[in-house]
């Protein structure tokens, strides 16, 4: 009886963990540049003295989906999308460099070029975040160069406000943090890579497959219900056995 209880209990627990990962993907189906979490069930033997007769399932992350999301045209000159492989360098909450593919940018009231989630965009010259002077118009070139027409200047008087740091480390060397930003597994800053190209007026959407995630949510719900049913069956059987022993 204890085997059934253990297997059902651990199965229900790990199914809830898988459901949480799947729900996280669904919640970010409309988040620009988001990469879906990948998780999988694995069989684990229970360690300890005695025979190896206990095996339970565990759910764990096996990385993230590296595929590129849909290209969404917005027409906003501050929206950019990396073409192919690459990352935009930003400054995280602790002041260190991190990376993202979310290209929905804006200039805050202090003149800093920021991501939609509030991370300053780093300059390719490694002099910190990009600061943009007051402007009448702004464009971002394919190489990340930020050009502006200064406030009050003629429309032909273009000025260079900086260049976005674009990097291209191998995706296998990147890991996602709890803040949703990516960093190299070594913790070292990636070097700027001139081969990374941007498209202006476009953002990269999430690569979450809504249909698959919805089907997965339904399947996980059914698995959880099955585990709970097994727990109830084990409890009923235990009570029936107790009555038999008591009456006998």
C-alpha cells in the first residue's frame, strides 16, 4: 500500500511542477522576445537501504526553446528585432550586463534608452547605458546605431546618439535568470559582434506554441486527477483492510 501512496503522491507533486512551467509559458505568450521553457519527466530510483523497488517521476527543466519568434511589424522606430542569432545587451538590476531579445524600446524621461521592462540598453563602446539627448525624431539602424534629429534642429541635421551593443555568443552557452534576462554560463560579458543585424519597426514575438501549451495543460490536469484518484483508492483500500482485520 505504501508503494501506491508514494508513487501517486510524488506523481501529483511533480505534475503540479510541470503545470507551473507550462502556465508560465502561457502567461508569456504575448511577451516580446520570450523563449519558452522546456521541461520533461524522468524516472528516479529512491535511494537508501533495502531493495531498489521504489521509482518515482520527477519533472525538471531541460533548457529553453531556441527558435525565433514571429516577426511583428509595428512601424515604431524604437521597435527593433534581431535578424537571426544574437542578443541585445542591457543592464540588469544589479548593474551588471545581461542579454535579451525583447526589442520594444523607449526613451525614458531622463533620456535613457530602455527596454519595455525597464532595463537600460548598453552602448557598444562599453561606456555604460545609452543616453539620448532631446530629439524631434529618432531612428535605429541595422547595426544598432541610434540617430536623432536634435530638438529644434533642421530635419537634415542628423546626430549620432550612440550604438546599441549587439552580441552573438553561442546559445548553448547562455542561461536564463529568474529576472527573465540571459547571461553567459561563465558569467563573463560577451563581446560586441558586428555581424548581428537589426530590423527597425519590427519586434520579435514570443515563440510559445499556444496550441501545444493548451493541449499540454489539459493532459497535465488529467494526469493530476489520475494521481489524486489513486491516492483516494489507496485510502479506501486501507480503510477496508482495517475493517476486515477489526471484524476478524
